C-alpha cells in the first residue's frame, strides 16, 4: 500500500508476516518506507505514521518528496544500464574462472551489493553501475566465490584473493558508496 502524505510524499507500507512492530526506513528511491505486521489496517498504519512524525523528521534522511518522480526515472535508467551490463560481466568472469551459477538476478536493495543463494542464483545490485569498474568487478568475483563457499571463511577469502589481489582494499572502498539513489 502507498500512503500519500502531505509532508513525506509517497510512503510505502509493507505488510510483513514476520514483523511484530512498526519499523521505519528509507527505500532505495528515497521514500519513507514502513514495515508493519501483516494484519495492520490502513487506518492503523496511518496512525502509526502520525504518531511517529517527529521521530521520522529528526532521524530519517528522507529525500525531497518533490523529486520522487525524478528519482524513479533515475532508477529506471540505472536498471536499464545494469541489465545491459551486469549479467554479461558476470557471465564473462564465470567463464574465465570456471564457475557455474544458475541465474543472475538484478536487485536494488538498500544495503547489499550482491548475494549468492544456495540454489546458485547470484543477485547483483543495480547501484553497482554507479561505482568504479574495479569495485564492481570485485563484487562479482566475491559472489562467484560464494558458489564454492557459502560463508566468509578463510577459504572463501583465499578464493576471492586468487582473482582479485586487492580485495581487502576494494571491500573497504566500497563502503564509501551507497546502493540507493
Ligand atoms: Zn559475501
């Protein structure tokens, strides 16, 4: 559900079976996002929003609601760029180093640059299109190494190091970037 709020613009309401309370966060498109328990009524969701208004104003970096449409457009462009690049770059490195994955998925999560699931699906964040190529490649090599090691063990890092000798430095530099818009 979306609440159209005079102050915050479009607020995304996510009804989540697992959430027990209300949680506020910022979506990758800069919108306010609230996650509420599954059976929360729209009326109650609006009330949660109103009672937390002051806290939200003070604590959450909501981007200018007037520019939400512009950011949606930016995200579309980023997705287009990502679609034309990331799956091919992943395929290139997989072939080069002899990895096999089942699927490449593009995501736009807030905190993760990539992930690798146990069914060998690799997710890459479209925000990678905004970071330098060497860091983008590092994330791809990191996720490929997860195909053999589903953890961050010594063996995992040793494998990342085989294909990216500067991985420590790249991991650190990546922290200066944010996947959102
Ligand atoms: Zn990892």
